């Protein structure tokens, strides 16, 4: 089914690569960097992430959605500023991963989790294994079939929770899980929450990759999640609630005019966003301009400068985040203690001295 959709979209979108754009509403900091195909990885591409113990080794699914699918490992190269600019040699098979789709992420104890399509499964690969140690069907918790999965990172609302999304039904789910005593995990039979990712106008956004981004990135003032949306050909940004679920009404398209948007991850060294594509050119794309931590960038441009200080100072004078005069969300409370005080000022000054968000 997904292959048929991919072919149809490709035939209807000749030349779409030239139309790929960053939404200007997010400011002028972001840029697309096409890395092309990964040597040695067969089409179509699935999820991507970085090896937990080596930030220069990218893991990526190949022959996605088939029984022969596998996860491949390839070392990345970097330019003088540390941004990824290519691949060092051919990729090698890291582990078999039958039916792998857009979800690929490390969870507790460095177990590697991947989503399976159209089987609606989660596979688990323990550190050192070269094939799945456990595969679980999630039909009771999520409408088939799953496309995406991700764990909420530390420091975000809902940190540590497992999120999945149905490609077929554009539905997001928070899935309970617990250790099974053998180094892998069991999943609860029902979801803690179910969030529709379609308003009825767009039949299916087709969620595939899930990546969390913090405030202080250009155009992003609240904790948010980027979702690679295969069906709409976009990467969209949603603000998240207290457990890390997307708030659909806040949806904004960050990258537009894409084909086959698939897995997503962030570069552990720079914070830049990467996504893979399924079908067509099957490539890896980097979106530069993201940073690892720049919350003092209160106005969401590329810098922490006087314009941000003008916003910071009134909140510092108000002090208490609970004060009705405080701007919504208390964005200058940089250490999340409920106050905008000297501790936040120290954080602000450090970023101000560096100027450029990194």
C-alpha cells in the first residue's frame, strides 16, 4: 500500500525537489543541505538515528517495509563548522530489521526500537545484537499501521515517555511500557492518550519521523515536536502539551514541497535536524540552523542580542512567573524554577556573549 502511494506521488510530483522550501515564518536561519544517497544502503530508506555511543555514526533503515529490511551504519563527515556534509565510505549492515518504517530510536538501557509497517509492530534490538530480540504487535493500542516512534528526550515535558504514530490513520499515541526481565520491554494493551493528526481536510498526513526541539530555536518559542509527514510532503512543527503530545491546533509547516518524507533525528553534536526520504531520490537531508540549547534567543532569530534583552528585562522586573503581568509561558525563566531572577540572568549573559546560537 505504501509503495503504491509513493509511486503515485512520485509520478505526480516531477520536479518537486526544486520546490523544497523553508517556511519564512520561522525566520531566515534554517537552510536545506542535501547529502544525497547513502553509499551501500538499498532503497527505500526508513528511520534514522545516531549510534548511542558514537555521534559520528548514523544508523538508517534500508529496504524499508520489506522482510529483507535492515539497519545500516555509516560514518558521517563534517565541515569546518561541524555540520554534516557527507558520508565516509560505504555503509555496513548493523542489524536486520524486518519491515522497518520511519521510527528508529534508542530507549532505556540503549535498546534500539524500530517501527514496522504494515505489520504495526515495534522491534527491539539490544546493544550488541544483530537482529531483533523481540517484536511486538500493537494492534490493541494503535490503529494499524504504525509509521513512527520516539522517546521524549530529557528536559522536555513528558521526558522518557514512548510516542508512536499510525501512518495509515494519522493518529498519535502515548504507549505505556515496562521492563520484561530479559533486557527488553513489554507494552501496555491500550494507549495512555490518542491524538488525531488530521483535521478531516487533509485525509492523512502520514506521520513517519518524530523529533523534539526546544524553545530558543528560530521561530520556536515553546517545547515542540517536528513530524515528518509523508502524506502532505512536509516537516511540520507542533507545540507539545505536559506529556509531550502534539497540540494539533498549533501545526505549522517548517519544510514544504517534499517527497516521501520519512525518518527524522537530530545531530548530537550540532542539534541540526536530519530526515530520510522513501522513494524518488531516497536521500538524507540536513536542516541546518537548529541549535542544541539557545533558550535566551527569546525572539526566535539567529542570535541572542539586544533585541532579546529588551524582552528579557521586563520579565526580570516582574520576577514571578505566576504574576498575571508575566508573558504567557514565562519564556525568560531559563532554568524552569518559576522565577525570572539572577540565575536566569547568568544564563542569558552567557548566551549574549556568544551571540550566535549553537
